[in-house]
């Protein structure tokens, strides 16, 4: 690479060609090589007041690890990251850095922010490829903690507690650990065998045990866990209950929640011809919603050979998905039908989807979220032919755990009530964080909640 580069612009990241990647499930972004990472790291100003770090939900020492890259000390960079994060290869791929660390970067005031996420990914991938394990377990203190859910919140909480010397066991309902990292995010964004399994193995190397196929609330209750000697419990069970529109025809064959569609494809490998769990994906798919999950579902359906339309009731500026994901979806051929909303799903004589009645919208005054409220345009209905509809309207926590645990209170949305600063719930000894508390959010915010809860559990058990 030519070393004479524009310091105000990011070093470009290599990606698969859109036409090629739209036909496979290989990772889209190829990441930095050694030379590219060194060049990008050289753009960091090593600010005395690191606003980037303030923008990170898990407070990674960003100037610290980038300085190590500049020095060519990649194991040192990994050690700096490991002080704050147990999932750097995951975060480097799926975090919304543009609104967090990179959004605070001083370089971004006049030019382009430093590619903090891509540098974090580079360090994590380098350590995996070279067999370097950065984190270390603490001296055992004889205290047992149970963690419910092996998603980003649970893994982070468990890893931090293990570093403090706690005997931690994670209880996972699925047959594979990882939570949303394995069932929710497609392979082309987050490779499971190469990345997720490796990150989980690093957590296990801290001494964390993971019991799969355990449904807390059915297999065992929180009260029973505490009777078995667990002195504290962290609930990081996520938000896996999908929402629907409750419009006519929504129960027709060929209507999926994005959760089911992605879980079958990601966790059960339904996209592979030899898989035991096939899934229907027709020739023309309508995905309803505009978030990251909608982009994931649309791009997955596209790779399964369908023509894909994303129907969203607001405009492009209001799309909640990351700009990078929207850009990739457009490059690959996903069609965006914006300012439009389904009002009915049509089915044939065998009750299979044959189309969606779409009503056009316009933006009115801002609502409580600050975004302009979509308003229906009367008389604008038309039919969009399709044979599959995927609803991606968000999720809420499954009530199983809260309904089987006395004293664990929830709010009107079914989310566990917990203090933001330490994860403390209304039940003594029980802490919670991530989507089970906030509703569906990002991986890094769940990690931040798991980190805060680990600190809260440590303080609670020290004072107990």
C-alpha cells in the first residue's frame, strides 16, 4: 500500500464484491491487514481527553490499544481491550461505532473518524489467529454466581465475575451458547465458527461453565438456583418474543417473524441444502421494518435467491438500521419501499401468502421519539405481490422467568425493572441487564449492562 495517504480519510476496508457476496454467506467485510491497520492507527491523535472512550458503553481504553498497534505490539493491544471487553471480535463487527466511539472522535470533526471498530476487529482476529488469550481468571474466592443467558450481556457479566475470582455457571436455553450472536446475526456479518465460538471459548478459559438446554423457569427456577448455593443470579435472557402488526391475514402460511427466520438460518443452518431444518423462502419476499434485524432478514432472503422488498413506514433518514447495513443491502440488490406500510396480507385458496396491501404514508409532526410521525394517505392503497412476509417489528422479553420468580417485578412492557448503574432488581440477590431490561437494543449496550451488573454483584457479595 502507498504510505502517502490522506490523514483526514479512513484507510478503506476491503469487502466482497456486492454481486458475488449476494450469492453466498461468506463474511462481507474482509477487515484490515497488518499494513492497513498500522496506517489507520497512525491517524489516532491520542487525545489527552479521550472522548472516544467516553462514547464506548464498556469504556475500552481506545487510545491505549491503538497506541499499542502503532508500536506493533498487538498482544499488548489485546491486553488493553481485554481489561474492558470479553467480545472484541464481535464488537468490532456489529457495534454501531458511528454513533458511539467513532461519533466522538476528534478526527471526525474535520474529516473522517478513526476506524476504531475495524482496528478492534483487527486486534481480536490477530490474537485468535496467533493463539493469544488476553484475559486472566482471578484467584478463586469460593462464591458461586449463576448467569441466565449466554448472549452478550451474560457472557460479559460472567467473564468480568470470573476475573474477580467467582465460580460462574451460565445457563442457556438453546443447544448452543451465544444467544443473539448465534441465532440473530447472519453468518455474513458475524461468522459463528470462526468468531463467536472463539470468543465464547475465551470466556470459558476464564473458568466460566456453560450448561446448555436449560430453560430457567421450566428446567429450574431462580429460587431453586439460589437454594443450590448460588449467592447471586444475573438475568441476561434477552428479548426473544416477536411483535406483530395484528393486521388481517397475518396468520397466513408464509408469514414469519424475523426471529424465527433468522434463528432457523443462523443457528440451525437452514440455508445449507443438507440442513435438517429447512425453511420456506419464496421467490418474492416482503420484509416489514427498518432496523438492523430487518436488514439481516432481507439480506438473508436475498442470498436464498429471492427478490426482496423492505417496506418501512418512514423515510430513509428515519431508518433505525446502521447506515453501513442499509448501504450493503442496497448494493446487494434489496429494494426499499419507503413511506409505505402494510394494512392487510392476502392469501390464496390454500391460505398461502400471495400479496400485501400497502398504504402510502407521509411524515407529519414529530412523535415522542423525536422522529416525524408517519401519516396514512387515504386512497393510496395498492397490492404488492409476494409469497413470503417477514415481520421485523422488534421483540420483547419472554415472560417465563418473571412469571416463575416471586418478587421480580416488571414494567408495563414486560421488561425486568433493574437499576441502570448496577443491574439490581426488586428481588434481593437477583440482577439483570441487556434486552431483558431495556427491550431489544444493541449488542454493545447489552455488554455494558452485563459489565455494570458484574460490578453490582461483586459489591453486593462483598457487603453481604
